[in-house]
């Protein structure tokens, strides 16, 4: 046997060994990849089992917040006979901020879009109350403030912002299913 035949035999065996090695490597790699994906799915499913109820509760609390800061509900709930517009303004803003602080942790479980909507509604409501109070005479009553706010909402050219916010939150919640 000469050197050339010996080198060719070594190359044949080496090439065959490489083919067997890479074939085995691809088969094992695909098997391990599928197994890893399956484990990830199982882990995600187990996580959803625990987080889905928390997420649903967060959406419920977010809807409750939006309903509570809706002026048509809030003005009735907070109205006290004989209260001035400025006193009512302070009470409303304090109530909105307290409700928001109470629900701030819900942002972990709701979508960024839903939470941005909640924050915008909070800021817009505070701004609307402040604008309404500033447009009223100094000695106005809480009833005057309520009329001004509700009149402002009734005269909006767009859909009620509180209904829009509720639709966004409900739509995001329904995307969980």
C-alpha cells in the first residue's frame, strides 16, 4: 500500500466520521430544541394558571377605577349639600388621586395601552375639574360645578372619553382569551 492510498483511506474514514457526527449532531440538536420548546410551553402554561386570575382582577379593578372617576358617577357619590365649588374641587381631586394610588399596582398586570389610557383619563378628569372651577364665579356651589362638568361632557363632539377608555380596557382584557 502506498502513501496516496493510505491518505485516501484516512480521508474516506474521516469524511464518513464527519458525516455521521454532523448527522447525529443535527438529530440531537433538533430533539433537544423541541424538548426545550415543550418545557417552555409547559412553564408558560403553568405561569398563566397563576397569573391569569391576577390579570383578570387587575382589569376588573381598572374598570372600577374608570367608573369611579367618571364625573357622572363621582359627582353624585361625592356631593355634599352646602359645599362650595372649590371645596368640591379639592374633594374630587383628592378622591381621584387616592383611587389612582390605590390601583397603581395594577399596571403590572394590564397592557401598557390600557394603563396609558387610565393615566390619561385621570389627568384629563383633573384638568376638566380645574378648568370648570376656574370658569365659575368665586362663590359658586358644588351643584354649579357639577352642572358645568356634566354640561362639558354632554357638549363633547367626540364619544364620551370614559366610554372610550372602558372599551380600550375591555378590548385588551378580551385579548387574553
